[in-house]
C-alpha cells in the first residue's frame, strides 16, 4: 500500500490528511501519519505482527477507535507501527448495519533503540473529515492532541 | 468567517454580548494585543459555544492565554449549576489534571552550576519520558485502584511523600468523589506502566533560580527566601490513563445523547447532565484520573529528591527539598461561588486555567491562609516562569481562576521548519540554559518563539488583580520528554 498523507497547519496540535483509493487505504494511511509524529515510520523494523478489530456504528467513530487502539498498543506494549499489512472494513447488512474493521499490522517494540520524537495525548473528533468523493479517491482528515 | 463583535468593557476586559443560542455573555480577560491573537482563529467562537451550554452561570470566560482547543478553548473557564447544569470532558481536556508543581531546594545557583549537566542526566535517567517505554514503578491491579481512589495518600503510605507535600497540594492530593470502578480496564492498562513518567510534547521538568522576589512576605511563606535560590518545576499530567478516561466518556456521551450531539456546534463539546448516571460516572472517573496525576507528580518529586541527593550528597538531602504547591490546570470541581449576590454550588470547569483562591479561603493550606493560594505559571522553554497568589478579585471576575501558561502561537509543523533543534539548543546554551531532551526534533517544536509572551500574559493577570505577582523564576536547566 502506498504511503500517502500530508500535515496541515495547526497552532497547538497536529492535523493531517491521509489519502487512499479506498476507505481502507485512507484509514491505513491515517494510522501511519499519526505514528510518524511519534517515530520516523520508515525506520521501524516490521518484526512484530498484530491484529486489530474495531466495531462502530459510524465511520468517524470507527476511524477514531482504530487510531485509539493503536495508541493503546503503544502505551501498553510499547508497540511502534511501521506498516499496515492488510485492512478491511465490512458492514453488517443482516443485523444492525454496524461497521467492523479488521487490520493486520506490523511494527516493532519502542525499546528497539528508536528515536521517539513525540507523544500523542489523544485522537480527537475536531475537524474530522471522511470524504469518499475526493479527487484522490478517499480523503480522511484527523486532528490529534499532542 | 465573519468576525464576532467584541466590546470593550474596561481595560483588559472584553465582552461578546448574549446572542443566538448563548445563555450568558462571553467575557475575555486580555490585553488588546492578546485579544487580536485570539481573533486570528476560531477560539472566540469556542467561547461563544460554551456560553450556550445548559446551566452555565454568569458568563463563559476566556483568559489572556486562550487559544483554540477541542470543544472549549484552552484558557477557558465555565461554571455550571450543580443541579441543572452539565459536565463535559471537552471543558477539562484529554490530559485530566495536567498541572504544575514547584519545589524548593536549599541550594544556590552557584552550587548547582558546576554539576548541572550531571544533574540533568541523572534526572533524565530517574524520570523517563515513558513514551512507549516503561516506568520504574510498576503497579499491581490493587495498587493501581488504591492510587486512583486515594491519590497522594497512597504515596504517603508507601513512603514516596511527606505529610507536608499533601498539605501543600490542591485538594491535599486526593479528590473526594474519585471512583476507580468508573475507570475502564483499558484506561488502567494504559496507566499501569506510566507512573513517574513525564510524557512528551510541552511537558517538562525545569531547574530554575529565583530571578526576582516581588512580594517578600508571600515568598517567605513559600520557602523562597533569596535571589539565586534553586527551585524545580514539574509540568505533566495523568498520561495515557487520563487521556483514555476522556476518550471513553466522550464516546459514551455521544452514544447516550444522540439528540444533544445533533445540535452541537462542535462534537468535542458533548456533555452529560450533571445529575445523570453518566454525568456522575464521568465525574468519579475524572476525579480518579486527577488522583493518578497528583500521584504521578509525587513520584516524580520523590525521584527529584533522590537525584539531587545522588549528585550533591550531604549538601542536598531529600529533606532539603520542600514543596511550595501543586495546582491542576485541567479539571472540573464542585465549588461555591457568589452568583448574583448568592452563594451557589457550581461545577467549575478549568481547561488550561489555574485555580487562584484568595487569602482566608477554606480550601487553601493553613500555611498560605494569609497570602492566598500559590499560582504557578510556567513559561515556555527558555523563558521566565512566575509565581503569583490568588485574590478576592478572581472570585468576583473569574470563578477564582487565573491563567496557566504562555499559550502557543506557532504550529509544530512551522516550528520544525523554522528552527532546528540543534540551533535552539545552542541558542539556549549561549544564555546559560542547558537542555536534556529525548530528541532534537522535540526541542524545535517547543522553541521559545512558538509561544505567546508569558510576561504579557502574567502582566494582564496581575494588572487585572485576578492574581498578584510574588516572584519571577529563570530557567537554568530543562529536562524534556
């Protein structure tokens, strides 16, 4: 998957846009953009694999929870994200139309001698955009509290 | 975007009149120059949004260091009726009980200078940033619950604190009403390995000297006795645990109150009625996270005492390091305030604002009864910090609140483009300020020029009388995550 994201101006925190041909790709790129604020993701060895499952009713909540799950892995296991191996988003058509995201990710432990350049307090809903009709396919915009 | 009409009431006091959905007016306490800065983004709109929340009393308040935040602006204060009002995570912040603690030492700048580099290295080793790493203090489930319920009382029991530390802390380091059962297992897992860590971003630990004593009587009471005396300032909060509590309850409130959600101008402004189950649960969890933050700053204090002793031997024993005070600047509390001539119970939300209670107030320590509650205002990296005391005027104007810091003006992205960490470090070294940081990039993001002028922010508070200057502190060494 191509890494595509860009950072925007914001006075106090970090705001970025991530792009993809599909919603999945854009979500994956948003995760990489977020971790790039913590460590240069290109330097992270992808020795450890993990899977993540998130369920939500709305796409914005799904994105928020996906990113927050990654911060949880950082705080509890020292996990630094390096790569998204696979990601899928499905809607439960039979029951309550809830959305589920399944991702397999790869990275390494922060104790592996990385230069940690920052910390993130939280994902926020502020200025969050999920644009599925963007000229580049799908664009998601996220603001994180640093 | 149309500019919101702001009227001048008197010097340093501005008002946005009640209009649209506002229940009360918005009051902005700032100089013309600082007000102009706020008008550059949508912070004033955020102050207006807060004025429309249920049960808000008197006015929505923005202090001179206000800048854009989530829901509330940073530098925002609002008090809500304790029966009909609301409680909102967006009015407290993700970093629950982010705050400042100030310690005194018996050392002078002359004694510390020769060993400053070694001291910073030892402090950095004993108080790690803890991003993706581990604390030197690991807790069992029972102990973590004990910390969440009892805050600094736990630290006292464990030998990490002295009674005087508790006496000199807001709420004596234990929020009444903390309920560890309302803190999710996820939040607990995130906090378990983070006690005694600093975090990154704008959090720091600073070795300072007394630059100028302005109010000698008050300074004496605080143990600040002479120019050149070395002090230590700590700025950090509740780490991943507090962030997760905030996040958990934003989600729960969003799910529980879709009809409120729909009408909100900004999603992060979601609230729960204060008397609802969810409102009560959040308050209990928020108080528990506040206890975690106070305990965090206490463990850091313990490590500072150990570090100074390690470096200075018998010239500075742990007993030689005292505590001036510890204030929360991201919190909501049940307080009594005068509203239209009647004393009334309210939930005061301070987000990037410091409590500033006056002399004689029952909530402040016995030692400070005559002078008022100490208010610590950290500057940005490399600039002065200030100690002030709370006043009666603050009770009248700002629900007993003052500013909390300089407030950012330049984005991290721009800072990284404009300044190189190495240059900032050298620039500071030229001014005899040493810095020990995890990375150079972190230094560039926090370069002194990315913040508002702390001198001006503090001057407004002093001139208005919502707190009064006691001393000016100058940095000599900075430890940054």
